[in-house]
């Protein structure tokens, strides 16, 4: 059975979660995934699903910037667009092993996604 390339797996995962299909996205994620994100280290698929599933409904669009592949690692740079911002970039480095995403290093400015301050 072929799993596809790391790039193929990451693309399917990214398209799924950014379109709100969290179940399909999680089918590309290993049970023991680790994720380093601003303010949180997530361990395991359930924690990761809760994190991604909590953010995905806020998306109003996605703007791709660039992607790079280095063997089993894929880096994505994109603009997660929400009601609060459409210009705050995010970067994600995903590692794929045995056909599943095993690690994610996610970089973004949390304050850019907070509701604007009230005067």
C-alpha cells in the first residue's frame, strides 16, 4: 500500500482543515502527533484535533504564500483569514512518517487573531 509523498499528504490535510473538514484532516494525522504552537505544546491526536477544530470555524478564507519540501518535511506559509485579520501570516512545518503527520511546528501571532480592543 502506498501512502503518497509527504507533500501530497500535507496538501490533503491542509485543504481539509482549512475547508472545515476536520475529520478528513485528522485521517492524515498520527495518533501520537506532537505540535508546538504559540502558548501550547499539544500531544496526541485528540489534543491536536481540539486545537485545529477550535480555530477552523473562524476561517473566512486562506491565502497561500509559499511551500517548501525537504524529504519528509513540508513547510507551509499562508494567511489564515478571519473576521479579525486577513494579513497575519502563519507558518507550519509538518513532518510525515509512514504516511501520517507526526509533528507540527506552528508559528503565528496570537494577538492578530484576538478581537480588536474596545475603546
